[in-house]
C-alpha cells in the first residue's frame, strides 16, 4: 500500500465514520422512540381525524425537531478529514382511501422487527377515541456520508484499482449491503457484477479476496491477552477473506484462522 500515501488517512476517516454511524444510529432510534411520547394528547385530537395531511405535518415536524436535537452529538474530527453523516427523514403518504376516525390520543411506535434505515415505516395507533385504529406511515431514512463510488463502468470480474473509485457523499442507507468506506477495502478486489459510473460501491458488489489456496503453506499470527506469536501451517481449505479457513499447524493441530493477507492468517485465542 506504500504506493497510495492517502490510504492511511482514508482508513482513519473510515474508522471515525463507522463510530459516528453507530452513534447516529442510536440517535435515530431515539428520534422515533421519543415520538411516541411527544405525539400524544390533545394536539393530535384534531389532526388524527380524516385529515391525513394534518397528521403528516405533525409527524414531520416532530421528526425534524428531534433530528436537530440529536445532530450536535455528531461532531466532525479535529483534523477535518471527514464530515459527520447527516440524517434525512422523508415521509411517504398514507393510503388516500383511509378514513381515520377522530382520536384524542395517538401514539407513534416502531413496528416489531422494523429498523430505521432506508425504506421503513412508523406505526400510528389511536389509543383513546370512539374507534381504535392502527396505521403504518411509510418513511425513508437517508443517511448521507462519505463512501466510495465508481468513477467509470466496471465489468464483472474486473479488478478495481485507484482509478476506478473515488470518495463521494452517498446515501449509506440506500441498500441493505454496507457501503465500502475506504480505498483499502476495494483495491485489488474484483467486481461481482457490472457497475455504472457514479454508483455507490457496496460490499455485495465485490468478490472476497482469496489470500491462499488449499495446500498452500500459511503463516499464522496467534494473538492472545498481551501476547502474539508466529507459527507455520498448511491450509486445508481456501483462504477467502471474511471466512474461517482450516489450517493444520506444524504441531498437527487443526485450527480455524482468519485470512488477512497473502499466505497469512490470524488466530485469536
């Protein structure tokens, strides 16, 4: 990687970005969970009738206020190499055929199993009124952050080089597959499908690196609490990135090690 002096900076930025995303995700959950407390009482008694636009406006206002409260927690790093992700919540529309009865108490909640990431929905439940109703409001949670995009058309099987990708702002929540955040994660990996210029690069777009083959000699880095040792072994299976590879050590023991580089695997005790 010495040919790419900016890789180290990008890796630092990507680590900060991941940490910021975790803090941000917790903040987004707080946004919607708090809605259930704030969106109750007389304020919704009028808007929760047949006037769906009124309810939409109130929910949108609450979401906007809550995301603004959370945003100060996402501070950019001192060196200014990365910008904190920003959250954008886009409300969809309820089915116009719905006729909601007047309600004195409406609570918003997260349906079981739903995540506030990408296309999702928020439940609205009438808890006090002549008719109890429960509807689901479609919501799109966009998380804008820095990640890799493709600079030109990439064909299936093509190995990516530094000229094929660049950092740009993308919607990290647009796909269920994680975005590729840094150059080292992409360099030398082959595309699984045809990619278009400007497309956000996702983990599912790339083939895992094969660091060694079954039968190859393998160096083992054995890590434990406060120590690291080096050993030799022979691969009993292909060493694909992100997967356990069985390695027979020089003592005859078979272990499951993590392939990390050419002919190298790590074993954590």
